C-alpha cells in the first residue's frame, strides 16, 4: 500500500482537479510531436520507458524496464510521461527563435502536465519534490512569483534535504525585494544540505551588494529514483 498524500497536497489536489482534467484531455491530444533523438537524450532516463514513449507496454502488461520503474516509483510511473512532456516543453521553450507567445504556451502546457502528475501521485512518489520544484520553476519563468513560491515551499516540505527549492525561494524573495528572506532560505538550505555548492555560491552572491542567486534551473539527482 502506498502512503497517503500530506494534507497540504491533498488540499492542493482538490483545487487542481479542473486543471488536471483539462491537462488530461488537452495534453493527451497535444502531446509533443516530432521528438528528436537529441531531445530524448536530454530527458530523464525513465522517459523512454514511460507511456506513449514506449508503446509496447501497459499497466497490465509492462515491459521488463517498465516493471523496474514501477518497482522504483510505484503506480505513479504510469502518469510520469506527463512530467517527461513538461520537461520536453520547457526545453523547447528555451530554443532560439521561440517567440514570447510560443514560450508562454510551452511553459503553460508544462505547468498543466506537472499538475497532472501531482494529481495522480502517491505521497511516496520519489519524484514528488522534483515535480513540485519544476512546477514552481515554470511558474517563475511565466512571471508568476507567488505561484512559484507556493510550489517551492511544498517541495521543501516533502523533502527537506532536497536543495533546489531553497534556491527557488531565495530567487522569488529577491525578486520581491525581500533580500533577508532570500538569505534566510539559503542559510536554511545549507543547514539541511551542508556544503551544497549551488547554495553556497548563491549565498555568496546574494550577500554582496547588488548580488543575485544562481538560477534554480538545476538538474539535481537527489530526488530521482
């Protein structure tokens, strides 16, 4: 039996149901097309085995590799293709030649796919803190700092020693003119994850006049299976 969701995520899940339903229909009909070998190589290692990437398996008849990922992630693996789509669309939003409207669409779609996974995950899903962080990151890039902060905070609550949300929280607070809160977040992060280079570099920068923390768009492995 898989663990139940924390109360704050359960409440969030209820509020996300309409959006998740939209994501399920919209994203299924608008899954990323023409995925190249290079794009696939930039995705997490489990993505080629996820649903709609790997067409040979199913929940009732998984391939050997899918069976492995289910043993690692639990049943949420069967929803993780939406997270793979989110990462892919985020990567596409950074390509040269993407205009502002296209970028907003790609990131908004990434948020919706992230919500789909959150709405269909168990509390012990090992990628939960990472997905929450990524949704916060996408909101940040969409110019939604309050929504970003909410997801960074939830990510930290799920796994206190997962360092990226501390950096994200610092970025939001600095953007909102709350430098001391940004410093506090980085200091808290270093207590949870001593000597984490990204947090140390960010704290060093932010402590200088006019300094800013490093970007939260990192690819940490601590929450990956």
